[in-house]
C-alpha cells in the first residue's frame, strides 16, 4: 500500500483491526468479489470493523439492486423484443447497462481496496446509516 492509501485507512473512524485477521482494505474489497455471497459472508463474520461491514452491506445492497434491475429489464425486453427496430435498440441499451454495472463493480472493489469509504447514491446512504448510525 502507498502512503496515501495507508492514510485513508488511518482516518478517524476507520479501525485497522478486523475479526477476520485480514487488512480492512483487503476484506472490504473481497466483500465485492462474488457479489452478494461474499458481501453476506463478510457481513456475518466481521463483528469489529465498521469499514468492512459498510462495504459488505453495500455489496449486498448493490447486488440486490442489480438483480431487481435485471428482472425489470428482462420483463421489458419480453414485451418489446419482437418490435423490429426497438428490439435492437433495447439490446444495445442492455449491453451498455451491463458494462456500466461491471465498471461500477470494479470501481467499488478498487475504492474499498484503496481504503476509501466510497458510497453509492442511495445504496451507500442506506449502508452508512445501518453501519455507522448516521442520518
């Protein structure tokens, strides 16, 4: 870790001890690796470190939101897929949304690994409120 990355983890409110024995930045990043599965694992086993718990909960909520988005888009696709030009445009939009979700997932892992408590809009606020008790 570079000095700037290390200083992010040493900010007030970010504990350096975890109940997993891993560094908080590594545990936070790993919470995103396999989606809600690793998020849930770290959320359940990490009892001490709020930084790791925040990223674990944000991972769970992010993946739930993505799942809901996939269901909604799939239902919409069923309706418009057979309209010739619209079906192609919707397919292109699906690809763009998929790439955006993948990039967001990579950014979340990277930010957690660098020690940043990066909050997604709405989802991050919910996770922060539940972990840190902030309004």
